[in-house]
C-alpha cells in the first residue's frame, strides 16, 4: 500500500517511532501537476508529532523509513491515504495519492513525552540518567526553535528543561551531573532572554550559571551583555573584564568591551 522512491539520500539514523519531525511535503492526485496540499511555502516548518499531528497512515509509515536530509517520493494506495470516502471536495473517493517529502530534522521525544505523562511523585522517582535525557531532549527542542528564531518557544522549552533538573541529588556525583546539564540550559536561557530584549532576566540566568561555574566565560559574557543593555556600565565592565581574563582572544568579548568603551 506504500511505495517509495528515494530522490536524495539522508544521513544518520532513521526517524524513530513517536518522534517530532520537521518536514517539507507536497501531496498530489494522479495526473495533476498542482499539489492539493503543501507546506513548501513555509520558511521554517514546525516540528510535528508522529501519531498526533501527522495522521495520514501512509505518510507516517514513510517517514519511519527516512533519515535527516533525505528527499523521497511516495505513492499511497487509498487504504493508506484517504480511504473509500476520500476528503471532498479536494480528494475523491478511493484516490491514490503521491507525496514528495523532505525530512529537515527530527527529535526523538518518546522518552520525554512519557516522562511528562507521569505524576509529580512518579517523576521524582524517575532514574536520574533518564531525567537528564529528558532535559537534554527539551534543550535540543529549544535549540531547534532558537535557530528558527522562535525565541519565545525556545525560552519555554529551556524553562521546562530547567524545571526538570530541580531535583535533590543523592550523591556528589549526581550533583555534578545535574549541574553540568543545568549550566547548558542556563546559558541558553540567558542568551534567549537577550534576544527577547529582556536583559534583567538574562542577567538572572547568567548569574545562576555563575553560581555553578564562576569562571565560565560564556556566563560572564552574557551577564556583561545584559548589564550593558541596562546601562549598568561599571557592572558590565566588571563581568566583561573577568571574561576577557579567561578568554583573552575571544573576539565577541573584546568587541563588547569596545562597544562599552564607546
């Protein structure tokens, strides 16, 4: 019921079950040149959840055979497309359809989705390594949105990741693992709040990062940027000079100090 022709190979693993995928697609009826549905005009298609946002059976089966960067053409028989009824007025009954699909990116969100379906008590007993995996998935989701310049959505994902990591460690080794994950999220939050032109919040998260690692050049730089935006020039200089001492040849830090001097 599903036939596939690979037009361009992808790389890496295939799309896993229950993943969130970013795809470009166009659907065609037989003997028609214009698509009856397409998202190829969208500048940056959002992530869609298999089994929830993508409900066409043939398309879901097809995506599970694809890799990141792959382009493929699929033919779906009626039982794997719109069935006996079709979807009038666009799709007639018993229609065979053709889809051209490109996988832009995907995230394996299965473990993350399962975690958020648990109660708060169950989440507290979740193994630490799985909690770190969930937090990392949420951070990757945030990174995807950030690079698409969806800063508000990215901020929400980073905040979600940070909330997951607020659990009490049972050992010093666990504390180090949690802090390492927290640090990445805090740096991302600080940068995202700068993009959202909310420097006070950027400073809050930058300083939280410094509580974990007081010699982290990125955290010092973010704090310096935030203070400069708030016109707290002496405070900005203090943070930036400290960052420069750690990374004296960092162009971003040196340029920010020049900007401060002006």
